[in-house]
C-alpha cells in the first residue's frame, strides 16, 4: 500500500491492523503536503479489476424551426467489465469493487430549445432510461431545464437537473434521502 499523505498512511495502518494480510506500507518518503482530511475514507485498490469498456449508439430525429429546435434521441449503451461497488459487511472499508460482466442501458431523450429573445434561449429535456441488469443504480428518468445566452463565440447558461430516485435495489450508499 503506497499512501498519498500522512492521513492516508494512518488510515492504511488502521486497515492493515484490522484485516488479515500481509501488507507492505512504506514509511520513508519525502515530505508531501496533506491531501486528505480526517474524514477521508481509505480504499484499498484492486489490481485485478479490468477497465470498463463502453460502446454506444445514438439515433436522432431533428425538427428545426426558425425560433426553435426539437430533438428526439434513442440511445443504447453496452458496458463490458462493469466495475461494481458492493457492500462488504464487517470489513473496513464497508465496500469493495469487482468486475460484474455486461450491462446495457437504453432509453429516449426529448429535448427542446426555443429562442426567447435575441441571444437568449430556454432549453428543456426529459430522459427515460432502462438499465436492464439493475447493477448501475441509475435513475429511471431525468428532467433538465435552463436558460442560456450567446453572443458570437461566447455564451453562458444556467441549468437545473432533477434525477429520479435510484432503483429499489440500490444499496444505502446510493440513497438520495
């Protein structure tokens, strides 16, 4: 275990003391700045995890009008080697990670952008999505709305997004309550 700072070194020593090992924690290194606060949750890495791979397909229909644009998008994503966070009761930390195979997500997004006045726009979207394997704990829907201003090459916007609650199988660490 190679801690990043003194706080993580203390957490790594606590972890090693509570869990069967062997562990090697180097104690000699140049002085480094403190990166983490006392509430930092130490995670032991997992060298056996494979990287995730995501392939996506989007199909879109557009309706352009002089003062507005409406887009309907169908999306389908396939995740290979999904990295899944799973509870590990009684252990420190209280969860671990593993590759969980294949996951697919598909859904529809409807977006509308309308011009309010010269340079000012209102945009809104609604997304329905279905994660078929119920491993990623994504919400079933999202709603986004906001306003933006653009002048030439520079613009700015303010948007608010509401996410539906995580699925009923979501563990406590995904709770929105």
